[in-house]
C-alpha cells in the first residue's frame, strides 16, 4: 500500500462576511492572550454574518499521486490548498501533510516585490529548506524554464504578471518539493507556457514520484495530468474517484437541472426573496441552458418574493471558466412584486467563444442582501466556432465575419459606377 502524503479529516473553514483574515505576529498573539485569555482560547464563536468556505472535507492522497480538484468559482478549492500549504488555519478538523511543500496559489506568492528575480529564487529555496548549493545547482534550469534570463537581476515589481507566474512556477516545480500544490493561477500564462507547465507537472509526478494537487477549470488539463479527481461544491465534496468518471459527471451537471450544488444552497429562515431558476427561451435549443445559435437571445431568471419589495438593487455578472468577468450590469430602484415574477434579459446575440460560462445574480433592498446566487446549471455556449484555429490566437468573442480582397482598380471602378 502506498504511503499517505496528505490526509484531511473533517476540514472546515469559516469566514466572517466582509472581514479579511488578519495574519498575526507573535507580539499580537501575546497581547491578545494577556488581555483576554479565555476569549483567545475559545476563538470566535459567532455564526451570524459568516460563511463556510469548507465544511467536513475528508480525503487522502498517496505519495506520488496526481489529484485534480474541480468545481465552480467559490466551491472552496483555493481555500483547501491554502490550508494544506499552511497559509491559513482550518476552523475545524485537521490536515496532515508529510513532506516539503511547493505551492503556486497566487501570482507572486512567497516572493518579495523589492527583491530581484535571482534573490527571490534563493529566498524561495531557503524557505523550502534547501541549501544555497542545491539552489545554485538548479538555478540555470529554473531561469531557462521561466524565460526571464534578461530580467533575472531586475526587481520583481517590474515584472509583468505573466513573467511573475512563469518564475513562480519554475521555482515551485524545480526546487524538488515532495508535494506540489498548483492553483488556477496558470491560466494567466500563454497557451504554450501552460502546455510546458503541464508537461513539467507530469514529469514531476510520474518520474520524480512527487505528489501533485492541481486545481483547474480546464477538464482537458485535468484529464491529461490526473488519474483521480476531487469534486468540490459549496465547500463540500460532491464526488471523488477516477478522472474519466468524475469529470464526465461534473460536465453533465454543468448542463443539466439536476445539479448537486442546489442541494447545498441555504436560505435564511425568513428570506424575503430568492432566485428560483433560469432558462434560455429564445432561441430554444435542445436544453434550456444551452445556446446553439448566434441570434437574438432571451434569458429569464425566476424570482420569488414574500411580499412587495422596493426599491431594490439588482445586479448580474457573467463569468468564463477562468473566473474572468465577461459582462456585468445593474439597476436600482427596482420594484419586485409579491409572489413569482421573472427578470427578463434580451440580447441582440451572445457572441461568446464556445464553452462553459456562469451567471451571478444578486438582489438587495434597504435592509441589505436578499439573495446572491451563483446560478446553476452553467450556461453552455455550443454555437459554431468562428475563432482562429490555434488557441493562442483566439479570444473571448466569437464573431462571424466575411472576408474578401478588393483590388485597387476594382475599388476605383466601383466608385465611378456609383
């Protein structure tokens, strides 16, 4: 039986809404104990205004195993990696991580902006417990992989986001950690660099015998790298198992009404209003959440209110699979009648690149938030693709266009005939 590299038992993480977690120095901790020892021992016990980013998460990962972590934005994937990387503490439960951990969770994590690229490489290696000689042995390989040779002695704050990402990944992958934690941050790199990173992670796992936990919205990347997948939604585990089985179930859930995320959705006992569902009514495709034509589009969101409400504020945002905001809109002083009603959006067309997208809809009144829903299931754009055939040259918009070459003589002749 393979040795266990990571074991999580009953992990839970609660955040207070509107409050950022503060990292305390030893001095702050001692002052807190001196002023209120019992309160410091108990910790926070309030539930009002809090949200569980993770709740009762348990799993094991064997040494040398590559495990994918999938789920929508806000599912708890990054929170889980931060707990495993010892960046944040769990509210409940515990995790055992056996071995040296290299992590790439956010751009520039563990780097100092005032230090040069060279200095940051040595700093990261020292944090991992490596000697200066070990770091020097891998230094040229790291710089070459990152492609920052010309800027290695430039302060990191002068680097572009892409350069920081390339250097951070090169450091995390080459300084021989026992466990490599990689978040969706690779999405900021170009397509070619993403392929290079996937190849390196595959090499680290299969040939180096190291453990990899990889968060991604790209199922093709998950299928290529990982043999097992952990599917998180609303802070809990929906399913875990072989990659082909779990990714197929996840993709079916994204386009069906039978979505397990609805089971985790919670409402206040006396909720005054809530969103109930959504559908595409024009053009009508094979499923109410799949758009198959570049044509005038009507989308409806069903709403229920306990009583007449107003004035209300309503907002809507559309995200792509990498969490980038594609479109957003809002309106104020909106009356919402009691009972069932429908918010109707009409678009000339939705010229988006084929793939999955997600809606966030919100409703507020003068007392605060009534409902905020990461809509399920996802929107699937399944229109004909009018993009460049190479991924690195395509974009977000999927606009059909005609093209012709007009000779100067023909253009002059056409002008005279008019």
